[in-house]
């Protein structure tokens, strides 16, 4: 079994992804996790509820989620994007089932109602934040579905211990899920050939990273890549053996990255 | 096992519904089907994609679903509403799982790309209509979940034989699902005490309807009620023995209707 986690960038080619999953899934069980950030921002804008990005004191960016933002999140992740992916996979002969972290309490998270954020030089406390960090996974549900040849297509939000819906970091949740499922390999696809030394030059691909030296690569990570790196660290802590970072825009995105075209962390 | 189908009206009291489900579910398996029409219309308006209602030549109203309308539908039904209901049920101790008709090809529909509609005295042909009529149910998936004490929370859209996402009539789909699951009773809740002789007078409740004389009651059905009546006819055709129509706004909505407070069709 392995996990494929695909970012929410607009240039991800979902036909290529589905094609690869349909051939790889014949040999091995796959769990798919996806984002939808571009579409979320688009609909947030259309609904006049623009996405608010905040920066933690340690410099990691994340989305501030109030009640209105959570509605947009639910709509675009668990509704629009999740179901479009499921239908696309069905079209490639894969019996996909879409689930959010709420369904069957699949992703149980510790709510984090107050967060500190950096605004210029100041540190501020934000309240009424509807996010949380995933701690427990309903692996029984995933295994129940996998054993009947369903392919779970999973996305945030998660559900808190108090049964509130909470936005959650997808890379972290994927790491915790990999640990709970005892998955050894994760494929992470986004809109770049892998981690780049120079973000604007695709020829500067970093082909291999020693999992014990991940921190040294934080300097090459901007924005969302920082979360991917933190997610990777967590995954190795929980027993994952290898993570592949690769390009979700090209033909055979998963087969390519598994054969070494991308960044391998191990 | 019985099916509870709840309309998408804004005055449905979901806390009361969840409370009843949590006590009834201890004795009997329940499958929940829900709508979200009020919220859909609200977000369709906010997104400047107002819901277009069309009238069939036989006088039944339905929603014309183009690509843009289908996006709104996916967002509000399968995303926002479905997940809020699931979280609410989780809060009442019920391990609910939300599924659209797309997931696991739960509701397979025959696409109906062209529909005839009545505009004044004229009959027009509308093309590119993304709707379909549910014909086949993945009962294995529902039983798989029920046997592990999950409560399925199901909503449209459905998936066509060509693996396209299609909007579908919820009452019809519920009837077909009841038939496939060999369910004998369906509880249908909406924003009225049952079927009324005079829609503006709640004292004119029709308490009992002979299932063989349903057509005679079509005169009391306006708008969406017509679809409920057609759905009921289909359900009886497929082996359902009794249908309860009742009020989703009041305390103990399901327990009340099962004890006779509403319209019983049998």
C-alpha cells in the first residue's frame, strides 16, 4: 500500500494522475489525498470571502479559518473537487469513494482555537480559529474499503474531539495517516519537478535528500513547500521509509516519480 | 432497516432530527438521504448563477442543470450540507459517513441530456442538461457500512453510465434505493405537518392515503410535493409497504411521524 498526495494547484493534470493510478492500483492498494487550494481561493473570491493567509511566529504560512471560510473550504474540497476526482477515477475503471476527514471520524484532530500570528514585527493572538491538528485516524474504515477494492479519495477538513469541523494541514494529516496505516512510501505531487534549489529554475532539481538532514533544505522551501517539508519530517518520525516529491503536471506523474524523476527523500 | 429522507428547507431542525436518529438507530439500521435546496439557491445567488427552474410538459418543475449549476450543486449538497449533517450526527454519537451518489458509484443514473420544457404555451427542447434518473444502487457499499455500524448520509448528484456527474431527483433515487435495499418503510420530512388539502392551512392535514389512490392526491401537491408523490408511487411499485410524510421542524420529528402524526401512505 502507498499514499498519493496531490496538491491543489490548477495545472495538476488529473487525467494523467488517474491513468497512473489505474495501472498502479492493479498491483498495489492506493490511498489518495488531495488539496484544492486554487479552486478554494477562486470561489472564496467569487463569494467575496477572500482567503486570509497568516504567518506563524516561526514563519510558516497557513490559512485563517473562520466560519465563513470553513463553508467555502467544505464546498470546494469535500464537495466540488473531491467528487470531480472520484468521477474521473470512476471513468478510469477505479471504484473510488470520496471521504472528508469528518466522515466516519476518519481524521480526528485536536482543535486549536487560538493561534499566534506574525504581523510585521508584532505577534498577535487570533481567536475563533477553526483549525486543528490531526492526531487519530480511523484506519478500520480505510481498510474496510480497501479490502473491498474501493479506492479512498480523502481530503480535509477534519473533525475535532468535540465533533466540530476543523480545517487542518493536509501534509501533516497525510503523515499521521501513513503512520497509522503503516504505509512505507508516500508520493507527493505538485506543480514543480520536485524541490528546486532555485524556485524559478526547474533545472536546479534536488534529486535526493537524506531524511535525517531535512532541516537543511528548509531554506529552499517557500510558502506551501515548508508544510510539505514539515509533513515529511513527521512522516519519517512515524515510520515512513521513503517520500517522493514530483511533478503533477506531466504524463505518468506517479510512475515517473517512483522511477526516480523527482526528489527522493529517504 | 428504514430510510429517512429529509428535504432541504431552511427550517428543518437538524438537532431534533439527529436526536431522533440517535435513539432509533439503537434498535434499527437507518439510511439517511438529504436535500439542500434552500442553501443551494442561496449560494447560486451569491455566485451569480441563479437556479433555473423549468417545467416539464406534464407540469412537474425541476432544476435545469448546466455545468455551472452542477458545480454549485456539488458544493452545497456533497460538500457543505452533507458534511455539516455528518458532523452533527457524530456529535450525537452516531458514526455517520457522508456519500454522494458518485462515491462508489452508489447511485448509477441514466443521463438525460435533452429535456422538453414548457415555456408559456410552447414546448422547447433544452440541450446540455446534466441530469439523469437513478436506475442502479450499489447496495453492497451501503450494507458494508451498515454492517460495521456506520450510518450512511447520502445526497445527490448521481453518476451516469458514462461516468459523468448528473443531478438527479432525490425522491426518485430514494425510491429506487429503498427497492434495491428491500426497505419496507420510508420516512420523508419537510416543512409541513404532512400533505395538506389547503397548502396555507396546517389544519387541513391529510392523515391517511391509500397507496393505490395516490394519483387522486396530485391536486394537493404543488412544486416539490409533486416529486414526492411521484417518488412515493415509484417506491410502492418497488416493494415499499408504507411511507410517512411529516414535519421536520418540530421536536421528535421521526418518532412523531412513525406514531401517526403526519400523513401515512400505505
